[in-house]
């Protein structure tokens, strides 16, 4: 499903509403809500909304478990850290038990840590016997999502849930959930806005299949729901929904 908004306020408000509703439904069904956060700049407004009344009081934070879809391999104090941004805008302001928040740390070698994070996820989901209730994703101007960048070997991963690799153009390690694992989620919500994303959004949603160049095309949950929340600027070249 693609939903197009006039501005980022309306888009973020809808994303916050989906978050609230999904959390409440998951807790009702399993007494637990498990979500993977996205990094980058796109979720900033959403996170701030979730931390404010009335949504703050309506979300079952005590039963919420927070993971990340990807991370830049930097310490939590680094401005580029996806987790730092989420703590500052959201997690420091809501009553989630700290032991239910799982940032991707950078204090052991990245490949080793990727395996540890995968083990953590496998333990978590073995207990509940369910996939993520919700994965939030952004999309870069180049069509990457999470840390699934164009032309990288992680795009071909079939078995692993989490992988780390050196991203040469950015001269840094990245750690990311893999596409097959993301696709096991019950619900995936993309937040995509701004005219810089117009071309990539068109290619991902309506262009020829080419996930090597536009990795967000890999995100197609066979059993889950996928919702693209986009603004008019990003949707400018789309035929669908306009
Ligand atoms: O590097 C990243 O970029 C994408 C997109 O970021 P945005 O600033 O365009 O929203 C983001 O989804 C990902 O988590 C992040 O690591």
C-alpha cells in the first residue's frame, strides 16, 4: 500500500498512529510488542511525536521491545549513531524498561557482533514464536534501505538475519538486518519524503526489477503488510495512487 501526504507532519502523524495501533494489537495478542527502529533523518518527527502526549500515554511501553534495523559502526556518543538519535528524540522520554532496548553496540569486532545480535534476535523470537510486529524503514536517495546498499554482497544473503560489512564509499562498517529476515516481519512501514527521493522511489516501486541498484526492491514480505508513507514531492513520478 502507498499513502501519499501533503507534508511530513501529516506523514509522521500517520506513522505514529500506525505505531500506536500495532503496539496495542500486539500486546493484546501476545502481551509483547517488538519493533525495529530505523535510523537516518526521516524518523525524527515520528519519534518526537511518540514521546509526546497523548500518544506517549497510549503506547504500552512496559511491554515494548526495541531493536534496530541497522547501524553505523560508531559509538553511541557519535552524532552519526542511529541509536543516539532514537534515544535523544524518543527512548529517553518514555517508560521502557532499559533491558528491553537493544542498540547495536560497537565494542566488539563488527562481524562477531552481527552474530551476537542475530543470536539475541533468535532467542527473542524463539520465546514468542513470532516475527517483528513492526519494522520501520527509511530509504536513501540511492534506493538503499537499512544498511542494504547498492552493489554490496549483503544483498545476496539468504540465511543470516544480521550481517556486518565494510562500506567502502563511506569508509565505515555497517551492521544490518538482512532482506530475508526483514521480510519475515508482520508489518513494514517505509518513511520516505523529499524531492531528493523522487527518482529512487519511482525506480523502487515502478521501475524494472533491479535490486542490485535499488535494494529497497528486496523488501517484499510474503505474509506481512508493507506500507509506504510518502510525501507529494517524493511521489512526484509515481503513477500509483495519484
Ligand atoms: O544510512 C542510513 O540511511 C537510511 C536513509 O536515511 P534518511 O536520512 O534518508 O532517512 C536510513 O533508513 C538508515 O537507517 C541509515 O542507517
